[in-house]
C-alpha cells in the first residue's frame, strides 16, 4: 500500500523546501510522548542539509523547549498555536498576540458563566510559570488532571475572571467533547469574527480542550512571521501535523503533510499523507523533502 498521496502526482521533486514546520504531539513524538532516535536523526539530517526546522505547537513554550534542545535546534519555537514565538537560546520573545482587554474580559466571563474554569497563558517562563487557573480545586476533573500533569508551570490566581493578569495571549477551557463544542459556539456568538478557536483532544489528557486565541494568531501566521524574516516564500515551506489546529499551515504551505494518524479533516486538506507517528512517519517526510524518495 502506498504510504503517501499527492494532489498533483507531477509535483514529486521535493528538494526546494527551505523550512520544515513540525507539529509536536501526534507528529514529532509518538503516542507515548517519545522522540525516537530515528526521528531525531532524521530531523538533524534535514538541518544538516540546510533546511530550517521550526517546532510549531499548541504546547506552551516551556513544554516545547526540551524537545528543541534534544534536537539541537536554535530556531525560534512557535508555541500556543502561533500566539507566542520565543528564541530558545535566550528565551527572548519575538512575537506575542495579546488579547485586547475587552475581548479577554468577554472570553473569561463567557467561559465562567458556562460553569467552566478559564485557563490563561502569560509570557512568564522566566518567572517559573506559564499558565493561570482561577479556582483551587478546579471545578472540572479534566482540569484537575491537567494541573496534576503540569504542576510546575501553573499558578493559582484567585480573581482571575474579574482581574486577569497582564499580557494574556491565549487560553483554554477543558471538559467533555459536547461541552467544548458548545463552548466554541458560545464564544463565536459572543465575539463573532474576533477569535481563533478550535476543539481538540490532546493525547496527554482525558478532556477535550477548547483553545482560544485572537483571530490573527494561528500556527501559519507564526510560521510566516519567521519565514518573512528569513526571506522564505510560502511555496518553500513544508508543514506537518495531525490535528485541526494544524489546518491553517497544512492548507497554506507549499507542501502540507498530514500524519497517518491525523484526523480526517486534516488528511483531506493535505497534499501528502505520511506514515503514522508510531511508525516514525517523520523519517519518511525528511526523505521526501530531501528528494530521496517520491
């Protein structure tokens, strides 16, 4: 069985790609959250061949940094789905998409009025934490699990809904699939055209996350922020992912690749389908962009 699909089978010569944008969960790491030696070696081969490799993730910056270090990457990390870009060598912030105060207030009130705890991110990695939650204990079991699994980089911030911290650039609510799709609809109704929202289930957590950012911040806008600095055109970018938050970059990149484990919506939008993350599909992706296979 063929391991990939091309929209245009004539376009199989792939050495033109200068930037490789990699999602982390479900793409770079496998279902056990492991970066395998074979995948790590493949990424390093791409770097050695002159390809700029950028991690583009829904993860917080601090949770992405160990993988950048393991791969020896010094390129900026596009974290929180494009809302924050930081340089891993010195943690300098290159871009941050802060919520306007009016929009943030409406988001927090909408989530809170629905009976859920809003969680917000701030650019405070240097201070030892990156997210804030309003209630201890939280009102949702799913959020309690998130906090247990991320104990070192969160801060209990009473009064968060009425008086949020400065510099909030992204946030989420967490619960069941039904609850989070309903949350997405509530937010769309309250702030039409002002937010970028998606609902997904991280392989790490039991709950579904309704992730919220300003409309202008996506993984693709984050990639292009860097590509323009490096004079790299969209057609010279290969983007790889597995979930709905990867759609903007999969659709816009010169080569959009969905992993074999990707959701159906992403596979339908992709130019190629790679093997699954548990089959080290990125090894094949690197072969494609280096022109080693077609």
